[in-house]
């Protein structure tokens, strides 16, 4: 049976109501009385969408905002006006006001005044993706200095609730089925972008609303990159980063496959990365600093003589969160974060190895009391395309 993502799904209704109350609790703690949660419509996993997180509505227009007072009912302002019907059907917040983009800020301010909220201490969560003109307009429009509430949404959204996990697990299933398709259909003689395009079509047909995809092949990869018109050859190592989204929840798997039978050396080096991944998963328990997880991942690679390759420019990060677009926190030495229960990461000791080239090895995981548990049905292996 296909997963249910209907707007009136009881789990969805309950989780969106709970999100609003959790945000209100955080607002009280921070001294905010009114929150404007903004979304700019550029949906990606590198910048969160606070409006989507609170409303459940994937916008098509350039601006959407949820206005959440500390007391009283929230409302949503969406653009453009013609998207009114779809917004009202999908939004978890009942009151929806659809306007043209040039009326967006004025409508928000007018509604705030109409509800006698003009004196409320305001904060804006913009997901670090607001247009500069809009970002700079809030103090003048609201007549006060406006606090930054990005951290509130980021901190709450990364702890997955039941609806988020429902959507995340569906995305994981799509990613795994996509990779199975790739192993069954990619062949020498095809161009990289041809394979990537067909995979994209397949993943969309499975129900993904979006998919960030890196795919490249070489006899000795220096890194992974966007697909090109290079013709795949026998003996190539195919790298794939497959990142589908369902209801805004992106997940990612990182995979490596050989066109032909992997050599003993290739199997040995991939096993090293698998060991590193499992060490990181074991270390990633609630309360553990992210830097310790990085150290656990790097240890087997350094022990094998590749310590210089565990730092830039050969690698940047060992993973990151992916909650409705928030990459925060990253599994990186520069991160000051502490691992928290319920966070979903992609954990990936993707690594350049001078003997074999760049390999990808990464899983979506959820943090439990016993460490990071994979969300995939099976962890990645060094694939063989025959």
C-alpha cells in the first residue's frame, strides 16, 4: 500500500499542531511574542524553509509566510493570488490569505495591525534565504527591531516528529529503489547525463517531488560532480549521490559501483570506508560532541595510512542534517554541536583514496540511545554492474 500524505492524515494534523506549540514554547523562552516564518520557494536541502515547516504547504510563488502569535490563531500569507485554492487545501493552518508578490509585506503588516499585534515583540525565521531587500524591510515595516529566529526553527525541525519520519522513510525507499534501478540499467556506452536523466525520471515517478543528484564516472575519480556528457566505459567507477524529497523531507544515500567486477584492492578500500562509517554510527549517541563522531570516522582511515586525506581539500564534512532543508548541524570538526536523539543525518565518509580514487559510502541514519541506526533496508556495498 502506498504511503498516505493526505492533508487530513491524523498524524499530519497532530504533528503540525504540535510543531506550532513547540515553536511557541521556544518563543516564550526567547522573549518573542510574534514569529514570521518565511519561505522563498527555492526548495533545497541546503537552506531550510520555515514556512513549509509550520504550514505543510509547498509554495510555488516567491514568498510565503506563517505568522504565529504567542497567543491567538496563526495565519498564512501566500503568493501569488492564483495559488489560493491549493494553499487552502494543503495548509495545516486554516486561515490562508493569497496576494500578489508586491502586496506581500503590506498584507502581513496590515493583518498584524488588524489583530492588534502591532506592539508584539517580533522575530523572523527566514531560513537564511530571504532576498536582501525583504530582509532589510522588516524593521521599517514593523516599526521595531526584529530578532532572528532561524535557530528556533532549525533546532526544532532537526528533531524528527512522526510525520517527518513518515515522509523521510518514504524518501529512503525511493532512494533505494532508484539505486537498484541504476544497477540494473546503467551500462558502458551510455553518457553520464543520459543515465542521470533516466534515473531522475524514475525517481519522480516513484513519488519524489524533488531530487538532488550528483553522478560521475571515471577509472580514477578525483571527486563526485554533476553528470556530464562523458561516455561511461568498462572498468569505470560510478559515483552516485541520490537525494529525493517527499513532503519537503530530503534524504540522501551515497553509493559506489564498478562497471565490471571490483578488484581486490577496490573491495579492500571500500571496506575501510564501511568500517569508518560504522565506527561513526556507533559513536553518534545523544550527548556526544560532533567532533568525536568525526574522530571515530577518521580513525580507521588514518590507521590505514591516509590521514592527510581526511582533511580539506580531499574532504570537507562527514555528513549533515537534512530536516526540511536544514544542513545544521554538520558532522565536521568545525561544528560545535552535540548529538541529539531523534536527529536524522546523512553520514558519509566519502573519501579520496590515492590507490583507487574517490569512493562514496553514506547512509541516512537516525540518532537513538544506542547510536545512529540506518534508515535504509540494507547498507551500501561496493556495487558491481555486469
